[in-house]
C-alpha cells in the first residue's frame, strides 16, 4: 500500500521544479507536526509562482496530496487560486 501511494505521489510530482517535490513529499510523509508546518510555510513563502503546479495536484487521486495542495493554495491566497 505504501509503495503504491509513493508511486502516485512521485508520478504527480514528476515534472515539478526540483525543490517542490522534496518539500511536498516531506510534508506528506512526516508525522512531526513542526516539520510539517515548516514545509508548508516554505511552500507558502514561494508564493504565487507555484500556484499552477499546485492546481495540478488538486486533481490527484491521492486524497492527502489533494488536501495539502488545497491548504497551501488557500494560505497563498492568490487571485489565480480561485478556480
């Protein structure tokens, strides 16, 4: 099960800029709430430039990936995130 989930996440993040997959995967796999918040904060600080990539994650079959992408888009609060 875990291998399938990781494969789905890897496929969803396949063509993202090099640092985004590492941050997003770190956000998804850690149980440490401080690390999770730090990763989310780093992604939010990247700002509106990552909105297009996050929008693609909203269509993922992985519920956790969709939820985190939606949360980051919400925290960035850019007009382009409305759709």
